[in-house]
């Protein structure tokens, strides 16, 4: 018997693939230990690590600006 759904928790790390085929691993959490783990994971994957707490906007290698601010949560604007 299902009594209810667990509380939704958004992911703290997201993979973002941009049009120019660059792979970003974006940390959107709040804990420092999670950020260090996410950065290590990005290095292992060969992805560019972005900490959205520090860098909410990032210019891609191809010249496009990526917006990782909470208002546009992981959307390319």
C-alpha cells in the first residue's frame, strides 16, 4: 500500500551538453562537500565543472553564454 510519495529533492549535479558538443557538469547544490565530489566526478568524466553558486553565467568555448541561475534552472538562454 502506497501512503504517499517521498518529498521531491532536485538533483545537486546535472550534466549539460551544449550545441558545440561540450559537456558540462553543473553543481547547483549548497553543500561544499557535495561540490568537491561533483568536481572530482567531472574530472573523471572529462567534463568541464561549473559551480553555479560561484558562476551562474558562463561563456561557452563557442561564444554562447550559458545561464545557470536558479530562475532559469539549467536552461540554455
